[in-house]
């Protein structure tokens, strides 16, 4: 049986990309071909959050989403949050609080937290825990992750108030 290939065009971290993908290929596989390794396939079932990417600003499991479905869309990975060498407030807060222990789950947590703070600039601890409940950390850095999200939220609110 021959593999069916599809030509797609999409924005990856702000850059226009064209690619030929197999009908079975998921986003994580496509990103690897494009030298983007932040989204990692771990469980392969959409249960751990390690493969999270933002598609048109919405968090999706990269292991479950077919690559051809990003045609005409905008994809943001952990690599796309940094701007001109400056980490995003969420990335910086995760580093400062020690929320990135081994780093394997970090990109998924950072992207989910980024989406959360885009929707709610002052989430409670319960809201943060609920929002991030689909992400798993094998190092159990959950207290530090909560601190990181609160720190990022505070900094983002202060920056918005200063503008």
C-alpha cells in the first residue's frame, strides 16, 4: 500500500512553511523534520501534554493531530515564544522557580500556561491546577509549576498596567 502525501503550507512560529506530509504523519513528526524538538511524543495518546503545540492559539496534542490539519493555520511551539532572544514571561518564570527540573514536560506546561494566561490574567491556584491537569510531570515539580504560573501572571499584569 502506497503512502499518500499531501502538500501543506502554514505558519510555524511566525515563519511561512511549506511541507509534504504523509497522511498518517502527526505534528510531532513534522516538527522533528523541521528541526523543532520542543514538542515531544511521550505517551502517544494525548494524555501527558508533552507534545502540546498551539494551533491558532489553541493548545492541541501534537501526537494526536495529523500534520495535514495545520494547512493554512498558525502553529506555535516552545521555540516560538522567545522573541529577539528574550524569553516569554512564562518561560522566564518557569526557569526562576525551578519548575523545569528534567525539562521533558516543560514545553507542554509552558504552552498550556501561556494559553491559560491569555484567557485569565489572574488565575487562582485551583484554576491553574484544573487547567494544567492534562499535563504530567514525572519529576513532580507541581508546586514550582504553580509558583511559575502565578509569577508570570503577576509580571504580565504589571507590564500591562505600565503600558
